[in-house]
C-alpha cells in the first residue's frame, strides 16, 4: 500500500494486471502538481493528494473501479472486466468531475485539472498503453480524456522516431554520413 494515501500501489496494480484477463485501466495525472508543491510546500501537496484520493474513490468506486496511487501526482483506476457499455458515461463523468476541480487545503483554494489516459478492454501492456494515451491527451492540451488506440498521433510519431533512429544508426555504423564544417 502507498504510505500517504493508503491506496494500493504500482506493485499491487502490476499484480492485478498479470492475470491476463480483459480489463480497463485509467491513468489520472494532476496537471501542474509540481507548481503546487513548489508554491505552497509538500504538506499542502500531500493534503491535496488525500483530497484527490477521496474524490476518485467517491466518483469511480460506484462504477466498480479500484483506485491505486502510482507515484507523486499519478493515480490509476482499474476495472476488472469489459467496460464497453459504460465507457462513454464514465468518460463524461470524468470530464465533468475531474477535468476542473477546486479543493480547499489549509485555507488555500486550489483549482486543479486532471488529464486521463485510458486503455479499455485489453490485457497486455496496459500501463504502457494507458501512459501513451495520457501522453497524447497532454500533447493535445491537458484537461482531456484520451482512449488508447493504435491510431493515436503519438503512436505514429513513436514509429516514425524509431524508423529514423534505426536509419541513422545504420548510417553511422556503415560510415554513410559525411560531416561538413562551416
């Protein structure tokens, strides 16, 4: 268990995901959390994390999702079954309830937003896929919910970067690059 939040941690999540059954995973990131820690201190940041935990439990547990605290400002929610019929309702609930929220911590009003990456009805590399969806959502402007698909822009960029890295490595290994100085 995570010492601060009392929630299951990344190790427990990895254990749950190793069952090879179809599940849905969400990774939830608090946008700009480091600014809160830097501006108000870690005590305020920790209190905010506890309030976010409570909000996630209140909002997602009724849907049958288990909540995890992975690290710093990153939480996860796991649904241990197919979620097709509930996903649209759940995404709307997340957008309305998490994308712009105000919390009160020690008399300080903190308006935060969250970005969410989801991989649904899958069983392999789920943390990686949810993280890719989260990165895509952040790339598109934060305060978003993105569902993983092989067609995400970031996937295409990763393939393109890998292709170029391979070409450059091959060119360097076979001395096919000429350097000119000006």
